[in-house]
């Protein structure tokens, strides 16, 4: 989707040399020629992402070249550099396309800026078409992706989806592990069956065991009816176990048996059941470190590790930040029948410089709130959730629809963790001050941090 290779057609040798050097300095791969006819030939062989045309003495005018180019390669974006006298002709030639006209005399700086504008417009148009075209596709990739690392993950996920065996997806909290698991399910042979997901951090050991394996009716223990567990509900489909790194030893042993032979019993039952559900697990905890600390079974890890996938933190994939942010804003615009979104330069700079400790989940919440505040206008830095020194200011208004949107679909455990970590950040790591602001004792806050650190939920 990004513009990487540019074909420069310029019949002035000095101008061609200057522009080639300047564009290469910005990281573009440059192809250069003095002839419009040769340029058309090279497009068919070299497949550039953008054509910059600056013709002065050619028998073919820049506008005529643009029309001929469009007739052959209608989706190829263009930047036309023309004298003021030819402006109307050039504007007519590029009507309703991803193109721009730059009037001479011009500077190298203005050409570079125009290239960036055309490239950004082309990328946004492609992403908009992609989102609309894939809206009903069950196998649509879960992310708009530009980085090589995430692109490799998606390729591996598509391949893994068609072969049997458990999948282990690792990565920091909020990096999109659950979304990738859904993508694997939708692209797999289990797609027509159930997709069941369970967050292992949301239950205590006893209730988690019952949720996973079900339980038999037992009046002595107060269980009045038989209940099917997740393995039964996911029969023929996919069972996603989120944050499998927090499983207690007893459930680790039971899950290992399921992975090895597909057998288990309900809690309180004696009859052996068999499952053919595909198991996908996610973990933000460093499982090899947990094994070294004797807190996790090595044999379970290697059985889960049949098809490993790892999503790198968003801060290590800066190329993905703006495309994913634009996807969020575009989805908001489509839902509310608003114009296609535009980002100001300051807004983009803020997005690229933010640490994104909450990864994709945090990015989606922030951009979603900003899109709501912008309400169809260009997204500016002032539309971002109000902050001061990196933390929220003022009283939290739970009636605010933007706050409600940010809290929606979060577990109470997630909300508590986010609140504590954000307050610690605002307090510059001072636990006593953070505890005071939160209405906790410093001991309680320290205990919570210790539990989350052991579970791999915080660094």
C-alpha cells in the first residue's frame, strides 16, 4: 500500500539529477528517464508505485502523457509538474484520480511535499477500498499492515490455519492476539463451527476448571445440574484460551492430557469425554521464564508450541501505527456516515511518538475517541483524549460517551490494571503517591503488581 518505488520522467538532465538525489534521500527507490515513451515502457516492466512527470520539450505534453498513462494503468498515482499556462489542461487530465498538479517554477522541497501528499492519498484510498471490499469476508486479515514482521505473522497464520495442531500466540497485552486467533479460525476448516473463547485471568482455579471441562450434578457440593464446559461447546470448532500462562498446576496437567489424547472428564464426573476442538492459546507471559522458575510445565509448553506465532509490540512496528489508526477512524466514519477521515500533521506526529504501552488496543481506543470528538472534521491533536503530563486531568465523567466507549468490552480486571498502571505513570513510579490517589494501601498496590508481574501482564 505504501509508495516505495517512484518513476521520474524529466527531460531536463540537471532537474532530473536533483530530484533523483532528493527523493532517494527520503528513502524512495528511484527509476529515472528523460522520455515519456520510455517511461511508459518502464512502467510495464518495473511496476512503480508513483509516477512524477516533468516534461518541457517533449512532443507529448505532460497532460497528454497523463491521459495516456491513465488509460493503460488507471490505478497508478501521478504527480504532474507543469507551467501555469498548462494548469487547466493538467487539472482536467487528472480529474477524479489520485494525482496532483504542481506549478512551475517550483522547489525541490515542494516536490517532496507533493510526493508525500499523493502517496498518502493513494494509501488512504487503497485502505478505504480494502475495508469496504473485505467487510463481508470471513478471511479478511485482522490488521491493516505495513511492517514486514506483522506481514510475516499473517502469512504464517494463513498457512497454519489449514493444518492441524494447537497454536500458541504470544505478545504483549493489547497486541491483537485474540483477533489473530479469530482470523485463524475463520480461515480454517473449523470455520463453520463454534469459536469459543475464555479469558483464563477472569476466573479462580475452581471456577476455571468448571468453565473449561464442565461439571456433573452433585447435590452434596451444591451443584444442582450438569453443565457442559468449553471443550464440549467448541466441539468441531475452535477453543481459544486467553492468557494460558496463568493456569494453575492442576489445570495445566488436565490441559496437557487433552492436547495429547483429546480426553477429559467433567468436574465431579467419571465418564471420559473426547474432544476434537482445535486449541489456540495466547500468552503475554514469558513462558520459558516461567518454566525456568518452575511455575509452568515444560511438557505442556512444548505441546502448545506446535504452531507458534509472536506479535511484536506496536512500538517496534512504527510503520503499522498510521495505517491501523486510519482503519479505526475510517471504520468510525463508515458507521456514522461521515466523510472519509483526514489526519493533521500534528495528529500523525503525536501518534508516531506515543509509546503505545497498550499496543493496538490502546491505539484503537485513543483514535476512536479522537474520531468521535472530530465528528467528521480533520483529526487534530486537540481531539485526543485530554491529557496532562501523560495522564488524565480532572474528574472522570462516567456519563461521557467517550469514556464509556473506552471502558466498553473490558473486563473489570483489565480496567483495574489500566487504572493502576496509568496512575503509577502519572505519579512517576511513586507507589505511595499512586496508592494515595487510588484510595489503596501501598501494600495492596505492591501485591497486585507482584501478581501481574508473575503472570507476565506487566513488565
